[in-house]
């Protein structure tokens, strides 16, 4: 439905920049390429002082376009009213932009927009993260976004309606009132179009004043859906149903116990450990028994009491919390972070206690093993089995696993150990040896990895910290030596001048804590340190354990300083482990990275959780599907695309269980959703498999080896 664009006006000003200190933005529509100064933005923006919250009177409606050289903005701060629905518009032509609020034109600016890069889409209903934790005294609820391009069909997305806003509290679980969404609109140079957004501003309700939101079983009180558990009898009925279903889904006999495909026309020598080969242009994982394998794992199995959610300070949200003693005692968990004890409750653990009775932990472990086999998975991924989360709960030791280990007890420069310091290198060796040595002969270890995602990136602050250290710091000496030799060809005077130093000797350079490196030198040394770090990590693991694979550190493409971090990590591992959250296995950029590395790869995390269109209270993840059917279809395409890639040797799905509706943060949480609150799992909060999802997973998993062999 088209709507007129409108404006309610008090103050207007044109800005060259609307960036506020401690600002918060809510994007009604965003196609902004900030670094290139291209595209357009249409958002609500506020700022806070040091001693107050963000107030409604300071809220501004902002529209702007990038010219390629700068952004031109128009903005207004009207006398906003709570519980009033507004309609705002941005009209862009090849000559000007016009801002409208509730049928009144605010401003027209002569300017021309330069479109963003190819492949971009318009994001809507997206709250910003720049407010550093400060909460406004209001909440913005976007209802609709309409884009009307000249000579093209109108694009429209309907979000939370005014009627739904008033009907129940489900929308409160999504801070943006329904989750970020996108419209596939890419304006052309000189094209005219209109962007129209409808929204309501309401009073923010403190968490301790909210009504009961979560029922006895950890489900949203206001949600109603087929299969919702309302009594303990419902739980028991689900278990009986699962027994019948699993009996009809027997594990395939086409695989060895490590996931190797027994019907392959070829086989390799058995070594007793996983290894990789390249055959006919494709990399393969070879199981300890010598069979080719496309490894399919599940992260965080069995997760008996993880993830939990904090209740302190928001007890009013929960209809009934489980007892802290007896059968339910393990539903309560604690975690010490930075010396502070954090507590929380795990509803799926309480549900398993109700469902399976005494010894529910053993039942849950046995069921996890049976489920993975029935659904076509070969084993466990990260943080499961007898490692990580699984170890805390006495995890599973019967399945293959990809353990994540850490530099426990090792001194750090900033976040990284000083790998140039011989004493620190010994600490590193001892830390890894303690974790690896008990498993040297364990054939179920697919491979080791150190840290996860951002843990493996050498960030600029690491190098900045190193250059503030004294002259005895080995890393500082090594970086200076490298710069002197490789960048300045041993010309100390030239280096000192470039780095704004009065040093006349290398020793004086080592002692200088005020060095100012040119940008290019700084990046060269960052990469040098990163290369040394990853080379050391790889060598240390392989020295301790030459038989098992090293899977690197599960980098997330794009979560780095630049693309060099991909190649540095790929250079120092047996298999490039990386995480990717997307609706497709690989886009153009990912395909380029895979080709550049030209090594076997394994995806350590991927998911596209169903948000149930907000009807169950789960959050809308940045990459979401509408329901379990769509989630299963996306999984099938992912497995097929990965299995036919020449590089991929396996996928690890993240993860086994749904997260709590109130978020996985522990301790005192001052909002309804603290931390991740997504339906990532293949089993729900009642420990029941999502049958529409897992049947599609099974179908794809059992075909994966054939797809890789090129037989289907």
C-alpha cells in the first residue's frame, strides 16, 4: 500500500556531518557507503550528555545523500509525541533531495547522490550500536518501509503494525520491534525515487516493570503456536513421539565411525588420524580408517546447561523458576568473569529434568549421540564433546570433535603473547601441551584450533601497545629490527626521521616510547607480527602433536583489518578454518578468498535461524529465515554448494540448542534480551528436535559425500 510522505516540522538545519558523541541511530532506511561517501541514509538520531539519558526532545530525523566527496544532510527536531504514528519521506532526484514529515516539506537541498557499490541493498528497521550502553527514555517502532523508484515497481516491507504493537508484548523481544530487514533496491546514477517510512515512538518500559513474559518452560507467554508445551504431560508426549520418529530414521551404514564414506570407489591408506589430500582437483578429508570424508559436525553438543539466562533484577519476567535443589539443581549455573560471579538459569535443563527424571544428564547425552547419527551428522564441532562447554557437563567422548584450545595462563602484550620472547614461547608451549598431550593418540580429534574468530586477528592496538613498551620487550625490538632492515635498508637516520624520533642508535630506538610510525610502516609491521604469531602457533601445535590437523583460528571473513589477515592465517595451518553467517555458502568475494588460499577449508560456524516472523519471541538474527522449513531448505543448498566446492572438506553447524528468549547473558541484565537470543538450535527449549528442519538436514547430509564425488 502506497502512502503519502509527510512531515511535522519545528527546526531544520543542513549539516555537513550529523555525527554526535555517544550517539544512537535508528535507520529507517540505509544505503550508505560511508567510506566512499556514496548512497543515502534516512534515520532517527540522538545524543546523550555524560550525566543523562537520551531524551525525546533531542531526537532528530535525518536524511542525507553522499556526493562522492561528502554527505549532505537535512534534519529536523520536531516536538515529538509519544504513542503517535509518524510518516516520513525522503525524495531523491538527480538534482535535489526533499525531506517530508506528516505531509509538510521540511527542506529541499540542491545536491546529487552518487549510488553505492553494486550488490548493496537497503537495510531497514535497524537500531545502531553507537550509544555505548546508554538507553533512550523512548523506543522507536518502525511499521513500514516503501521505496518508489521512477519507472520501476514499488518495493514494500511491512513490519510490526500499530495493531500488533497494542495487541501483546511479543515485539518487545526484538529491540527494533521485529528485526532488521532488507529491500533489494539499488538506485542508479541520476535516478529519482522516494523512500517512505512509518513509525511510532513509545515510552520505554524498564525491565523490572514489565509483566510476566516467560512461562514455566522458557517459552514466551504471549506466543501461541502448534506444539507449544503447556504441561509436563506435553513434554512426555514429545519424548514418546521422538522415540517413534528416531526408530524410522536409523543411522546410515554407509559411513565408518569417523564419517568416512564406505561406498567411495577409492580409498587411501589408514593412518589412525584425520588428514587431507587433493584428488582430481578437490581437497578431501581422510578419516583414520582411510575413507574419504566430507565432515558434518554439530557445535556445542550436548550443552546440558548452556546457554543459560540471567534472572537477577528481572525476576518479574518469569512465571515460575525451577527449584535450586534436588532434580533441578543443575538447571542453575554460575560463571566467573573478571573476578565477578555471574549466575543464571537454564530452562532447557529444567525441561530435561521434568522430561527424563533422575539421571536426565545421561539420557540427554545418549539422545544427543543418537540424534546426530539419525540426522546424518558425523560428530561434534566446536565447544562440545569432552571439550569446552561439554567438558563442564561431563560431555560426550564417543564422537569425533574439533576442539578449541587457548593460551591459558600465558602473559600477553595486549591480547597476544610475545612470540619473540623465549620465556613467553615456553609458556605458550606448556599451555598448549597441557591441553593437547592427553589426546595425542585419540583418533577422534579431527584437528586443533587456537582461539576463535577475532582472537586470532592482530589488531592495530596490539602494535600500538608494543611500541609503548620498554626497550627490553622482545616484540618491540623485533619489529624495529624488521623495519630497519626490510623497509629502510639499514638506514637508521631515514627511519628515525620517518618515525619522528631523535634516536641516533638502535638502542635509543628500542627505548623510545613516543614513536610515530607512518601508516604504511605500521601496517607492514602489523602483518609482520601477525605472520610471526601464526607461524609460531602452527609450529608449536605440530611440535607437540605432529599427527593431528591444525585448523587455524576460525576467522570470519571481513572481521579483520584487511584481506591480508586471511592469507596470513591460511599460510600457517593444515586446514583453513573459518566461520561464515550468510544465506549462501560463498559469494563472489568468498570464492576469491578460497581460490587465493588454495587449501582445504572447513566452515566452523554457519546458521540462518528461523525468527518465526516474531511470533515466538526469538530475535531476528542478521541472517535469518522465516521458519524451520525455509531454514532446512537453506541448509540443503549450503551443504550441496560446499560439498561441490573444490576446497571445502567439512561444515560445522552452530549450534545444537536454541538460545534463551531473554538472552544468554548471565548475572544482572537490565533489558528484556541480554546477549544473543536466537533460535539457532536443531532442538528447541523443550529438548525436542525441530522435525521439519532435521529431516531436511538428514537428506542433505546423507547425500553430501555423493555430491562431492560428483555422483549426483
